[in-house]
């Protein structure tokens, strides 16, 4: 029995569909409170790719797969989670539910508190429900983020850090140096998961997800597509740049753009969660789910070149003042041995960018209509 939280989300929906294909004899239940749809509406944007309504998604799952369902539920409600876990007694939980936007969490006190309450209480409720139902063998697979590491000068290890202090050595969890209230919510999640593993023996795979890039997966396409956001708050950098290029808008690099950021394709992201679901949990394992870091300026050039190759469009790269507090020249070095071992081979970013261009080609009108969502108001101006 497999539970997927956040199953209506950008990553969760394709994960649910892939599980349905790969585990035809397993009961699979997705849960979501459909909040992501409301947040994007609240900040005045839309998914560039239309997605089925929750009702239609439920219906399609019923029609296509007898063993899969999607239900509505809020993980911050303790009773909902406790009942859910007690009834289903899952062998595996893939926990993807969260408010995942750093800029959204930085808007105001309310958004920061909402993000941390939502993310941390959801995770705590799941961990406590496992403990209280004696489900210590359940494999708890959780999406955190590579953003928890901050921007150190040394190569970032996978979760653990060997330290030497006053002649003594030890292996400790890597310090958390996140740069937003959202990213800090994931640091808090990691602390709580680590504690739950240490004190109750829960088996946890902590997947530190990089910037996920891509529009489709083998299963999530056409009518069954996942969402694709391109606005300042919910569009990740690759998606914003591709949407801008697609309509001939300048690709807007924040500041110098010399900082390296870690990426992963949507296909690999989804596949690795499904791969982990095939395995038993073994203590506390960490995966840096990334193909490695790319500098933002190099990413902008990659997307500009792809725009020329794929749609014959020449686009400008424009540097704009950086709305984020971050180092603009941090060379990110990040290790990913556990992730590579899990996956075997990894897909490259260029393929994901081509996939975005071909999927969004017919959606230019929507992007054009919402182009004022690319940047915060004070950075708009010009074209
Ligand atoms: N997409 C990325 O680039 C990226 C990068 C790093 C980490 N992550 C992490 O991966 C996971 C999936 O991200 P995503 O991009 O699919 O985000 P998403 O917002 O599309 O999906 C998260 C889903 O969780 C649901 N949700 C949120 N709070 C809930 C609650 N209290 N109860 C029930 N459902 C709730 C939302 O409605 C949404 O459908 C998140 O944990 C996110 O923090 C994503």
C-alpha cells in the first residue's frame, strides 16, 4: 500500500501516474488539499498547461486504474492524518505535500508562518501517525530540497558532514544554512525526520530535490498533463526563462547570474521517487536529487540557443536587479553519488528544455496574457 501526499502537484501527479503503471497490483492513494491551485490563483497567475480539475482527475484515475485514487485532505489536520494512516497502514509514503515557493514564503509574516506551519505540521502529523500506529517498517520517502545546504565554499556532501574539531572527528548531519522561510521549513522537516528516525527507528529516505525542470513525463502528458507555472512566485527559473523565450520576451537574469544552481529533470525526479518506492527503507538515507549545478547565465544561454534551434526565435538576455538576497557568484559544487547509484543514468537539462518548448508551443497566448507575472512589479518596466 503506497500513499502519495501532494498528489495533485507538479511532481505528485506524475508520480501518482507512474506508480499506477509500475504497481498495478498495489493499492495507491494520493492525498492533496488542492492548495497549490489556490496559491497560483491568489498571485494572479495560471498554469501554462491546462490541467484537469480535481474531480476530473479523480474520475480519470477511476476509469484507467482500479487500484489508484486521489482524495481531498489537509495534512495539517491531525485527525485526518491519524485516521488516514490507521486505515491504510501504508508500506510506503511518498511525502511531496508542501508550500514549495521561496518567494511566496517571503511575501509577509503571514506567508512565512503559513509556510512553516503548513509544511512542518504536515510532516510532524505523518511522523507521529506512523509512530502511534507502530508502523516503524514503513518507508517514509520525503521531498526536501538542496536549498537547505545554503552556499558553502566546499563540495556539498549528501546529507552528512565529516567534521574534525580539536583533533576529534565525527560524522554529523550537514548544517542547515537555508536562505528563505520556505527552505528553512525543509530544514525543520529534516531535523524532525532525523529525530523520528533516531528515537523511534523510522526508516526515512530524505530526497533533497533540486530545481525540477520539464513539462511532461511518459505518463503525464496531453490530457493527463501536470501543471507548468512560469510566474515570479511559483515558476522555477528554467520554466520562467523558457516561457519568456517562447514569446520573445527577454530572458531576465537576476543580478550577475554567476551563481551555480542545482537542477534535475522532471522525468528523473519522478522516476527516482518511484524507484525508492520499490525498496525498503534503511535507516536514514539522503539523496541529493540533482544532475549537478549550472550557472544561471549559462542556463540563460542554453535556453536562448534552444529558442533559436527549436522555434527560430532570437531572444535577448537581460540582467535585472536581484530581488533575492543571495550570493551572485557562488560556484555550487554538489555531490550526488547516492542519487546516481539509485538511478544509473541521468537525463540532461537540454532534453527537458526541448520538451518544454515543444509542449508549450501551442500555449503562447496564455503566457503572453500573463507576461506581467514574470517579474515582481518594481522590476517590470520596459518590454
Ligand atoms: N519543483 C521543484 O523545483 C522543487 C524543488 C525542491 C523541492 N521541491 C519539493 O518537492 C515537493 C513537490 O513540489 P512541487 O513542485 O510538486 O510542488 P506543488 O505545490 O506543485 O505540489 C505540492 C502539493 O502539495 C499540496 N499540499 C500543500 N500543503 C498541503 C497540505 N497541508 N495538505 C495536503 N496537501 C497539501 C499542494 O496542494 C500541492 O498540490 C515539495 O515538497 C517541494 O517543496 C520541489
